[in-house]
C-alpha cells in the first residue's frame, strides 16, 4: 500500500452495546410509588437503581447519634443485665 494513501486512510469502528431488558411484575401501588419518585428525565431502571444503592448506605453516618441520650444509658443497663445473667449460667 502507498505510504501516502495509508496516512490518509481513516478507519472508523463503531461498537453498539444493546442494553438487555427484563420484564418484571409489580403491584399497582408499587408502580405508583416508583412513578412518583421518577423524574421526567429518568427511567424506571434509574429510579430502582438509586433505591438499591441507598440500601448499601454507609452506617458511619449514624455513629454518635445516641451520644448523651437516655436511650444509650438504657441500652447500656440492659447490656449489663444480659451480661450478668449470662455469667451466672456459666
């Protein structure tokens, strides 16, 4: 092949990825909830994906929430009682 021709030759490769689809059945009330959460520019897949990601949330955001709370004191007291009861069984 002529070197000049090779310089001018342009090869274009197009790769199309076709996204797979799945059909699922949901109750009408669930559909209505998803529809209310869906923005105009979002697909239902995106809404469901966001909800699924929220379930993987980082628990560290809750660290320290009960600090200085009466609930924390009650939990600690219950823990001590349970621990003492377990020690008596041994």
